[in-house]
C-alpha cells in the first residue's frame, strides 16, 4: 500500500484521536502552535495549553493571543501542572528536541499530567528523503530522532502506556526558492545555525536540483505513534 500524502496533519489527528472527545489538550514544544491554532477553530469545545522553551518563539506566541489557547514557557521534562489534568497530549516534531538524557523524564511527565486513559500523540519526522539530505548538511538529526523513537518504544514496553497505533504518512513541503529555505530552515529561533560560506554552498548544491519553475517541492516522511495511558 502506498504511503498516503497528507496536506493537513489535523486530519490525521482527528482520525486517530478525535479532539472533540479529548477537549483538554496540552501541546509540548509547540513552536508557533500552528496545528493547535487550527484545531481550536475546528473544535470550539477544546482548550489547548501550549508549552515552549524557546524564549523568542514564546514571546511571538503570547503576542498573538487566541481564545482557548494558553501559552506557557516550560519544557516537557518539567510540566508545571497537576496530575491528570489533560485528556490529550501532542508532541509535533518536538520529542527529538528534548535533551537525550531527559527523554524518559519527559514522557513520564506527560504520563503524569494525563488522566487515566488519556492519549499521547507523537508525530516525528523520519530520517529519510530528499529534504532530509539537504538539511543534514548543517543539522544532522539521525542520532536524536533514533533516540526519540527508542524512548517511545521503551515507554510502551514499560507497561505505563499501551500502543494504540503507528501510522506512516508523507507531507508536502514547498519553498519558493533557496532564500525561503534559508529563512525557514536555517534562520530558526530554536537553534543556532551559523553556516560558513563553504557549508552554505554545500546546502545550496543539494537544494538547487529540486528547483522547478514554481519552486522546490519535497515530501517529508512522518511517523505517528499514538499511546494510551494505562497505569
């Protein structure tokens, strides 16, 4: 069966863990909280608490308030909320950004703040594909992504979580030109990618063959693990 191409991950979330049935939501490592903002427009009964550790991104977030969306500066490894207060936890391309020695602690914290039977939706990019080959020139995440997957598998094996499903899909990614790629992928606030001229040239060398008259088109392979709190 071919891997499905998904343009809106909110559709994946809806199919696996309907937010309407899990209205108290926490997002860990929210970034700009794009999916959570869309979720709240689609589900008027939901509320999202979105955690982010990057100070610059957090400042941008609170400067763009939205009803039923609360931003908190904190990391997944130290969630400042009481036990059992949430129905659903989201980690969207964020688990591999948790320090390696804190991965288990982060998943334990998520477990703590979920109600019994609560769900954890972990969406992670797979270390594969043409876009990955461009990015790895300056940001090779092979080790941290593998560690994130091992942490999920260890959490399942612990008995504290049950694996509900694992789903693979691809999502389209488009850049108008190399300048947009550089702005979006190299100039991020949560990492310090100061590339010398030679490295930047190697990145451009891998990027340019993908350019077409309407920009560069890629697909990013993704893996979703949905876990249920059992203990």
